[in-house]
């Protein structure tokens, strides 16, 4: 089964005291102690970001690791990734991340891992990347459109409630035909796809949700998607 979990925001990056989404991702691997690899390319492999990943995931039932494209652990990247149960992609600059992935052929390796049953997950840049298209701040000023890997059909905007300009600009891009219809996702919410179809929406915050945004007969429509809140046990 192919699985992708795309977070609008949240997880250890934004809520180190609330790891409900991170635990949910681990649960989907079907292993008692899954191997999870953090891919921090979008942040320039920032050491502080990597340290926060380990601080969080050492507290969870898993075997954490990371891959830096500036300090490669091995020449055989395909073997390295295919050994993992989960690949978790961090936030940062989506455009730069995708450019580096293509140079190292990580895009094709990730597709092979996904098709082999590895769970792909991430937030922000690590969420946009799985879709055909998205909305990004990679260019340094205004939000712009960007092409993703296309593992999931349609477009995507993370941080839907977390950044003032996200929602109106996402609507505007779809309205003008610059983006396909797609998913707006709040910080603290995540889309869980199984075999390329949306399986469910989950959240680590009571009010967080996700939305299907489309243009029909000349008008814009936003549909709230049913969301399961992941309560603390």
C-alpha cells in the first residue's frame, strides 16, 4: 500500500510539546519500532532542525535517523532510503529542495520507496512536494505557484490558517487558473492518502482542519473536510 501524510504545519517542528501528528505517522508503518528518516533538505540541512528532530523522536517508539545531502552517510542513497519504514520531510525552501533532490535523483528514489510501501510524510515544503502543484514562499517575497513531484493529484497550500495571505492567494490562483483545485490544510492538520486517494484528515489541534478548494461554474467553493482530532491518551 502506498501512503503519504501531508501536514499543513505542526509536528515536532512547530509544536515540540504536541507530538500527536508525529505519533500518528509512526503508527502507519505497521511496525513496533519503525525506522524513520528525517530529510531536512529544505532547511539547508540545518543542524538545529536535525537536533530538534532527534530530541522529539528519541521520545517516541522508533529508530530515528536523518540524511544530509552535505554530509552523505553512504553513496548508495537508494539502498539507504529503501531500508526505512518512514521518510519524514521537513520545512523550508521547496524550490531549492526539489532542485537538489533532482540533482541527486532523490525524487525517483522517493517514488520507488513510496511504491514499495515506505510511508512518505512531511510538513510545509515537506507537504507541498508530494502534489502536482502548490503555493510557496520559496522565492523570498510574495507567495508563488510551484510544481511538485506529482505523487498526489491536484494542488496544495499548507499553513492555511497560520499565514494571513495563504487562503486568499490560494483562492486567487485557483480562480485565475494558475493552480488546479486542491487542498488547503491548517497548521496542526494532516491529509492521509492511501493509494493516491484521500483516506482521512487528522489533527493535533481541536480547531484545525483541511479544505477542498475548487472553482465551479465561475465561482469559488471551499468545502470543510471531516477531521479526526487525535486526542491525547
